[in-house]
C-alpha cells in the first residue's frame, strides 16, 4: 500500500465551479500535512499547509481528518489559472516527506 | 534573492557515464533532499541530509551518491549503476528540526535524459 494515495484525475471543471480533492495516508503517526501545486514540467510549490482545525486561504480550504486519515482541498470559484497538478504531502518524521502522485485539475472556459 | 538553485536545467548523459547534478541554497537551511519524479508519478526520496557531513539513504538510493561538505551545497551523482536514470530530479531544503514542521522549498529541477 502506498504511503499517500490520491485520485489522479483529471478533474475537468468549468470556470467558477467548486472542486474538491481528497488524499489518504497510511501512517497514523503523521505529523504535518501540506498541499503543493505543480505546473507542467515545473517544480512543486507550496499551496498551503494543513492544520488540525482546518484552514482557509482565499478560495482554498484545507481540512484534516485524523480519525479517517485523510486530508482534503476545496477550491471555490475555479479560475483557468488553477489548472495544475495538486500534490498531497505528508510528513511522518522530520525528514520523511511522502508525496502523493498528484491530482490533475483542468479548469475550462 | 534567497532561494535554492539547481543546475543544469537539462542534462543529457550517455549510457555508462556518471553525471553530477548541482544543488545550492542560500536560505541557511540545515536539511536538504533529493527527489526523483517520473511522468505521472509522485516524488520519491533518493537521499537526504540533516546537517553538514551527514546524509542518509532515502527510498531509492541505489545507483546514486551524494556529499554534504558545505551547508549550502548538496550535489547528487547519478552513477552508471542506476539502470533507469531518465527522470526529473528535484532538490529541496528546509530549516533545521528545531524550526518545527515547516514545508520544503524546491529548486527548479534538472531534467536528465540518457541518450
């Protein structure tokens, strides 16, 4: 079983739509959680950290469910510029970051 | 500007050759990492270093070697023992363990192709 699993998509949505991704992780001792965004042929860039109480940054909302071992990312009012691959990242100990294989989002006009 | 720099951006290697990928950071980060990404895949950890003169194998270290002689530098050598080296290589860094659960910052990557 993979340490972190994501639906690869693609999710094809119209502009203005709300879209949500989930990510499950296997290690219940995981300490920190992140969502990264990766554009085609580029490096991943931090989108947001995920806090236990959930957190919001503009149109983006992240949630953590430790009991069910998943994290989620909600994007409201999708923009064309949101088209990218979204990577779920889980940190088990200081040095071990485990990356999901990513969920591809295509926002269409 | 502070950041993490990888070079070269594109690298072509003949079979049987060793090549070294450069990674330099001026963020004063203690920890540095090398990842490999294959098409449609997540990132897999090759090696990491928590501090100067120390490094540890990640999940796919076979066929790779690293050094950490300076805090700001963590070069990766892809040896001829790596059977399928064509991939996108990403270097990352983060502050020391005492800084808490901070995110990793990535360089722009090196795309290695075996010809």
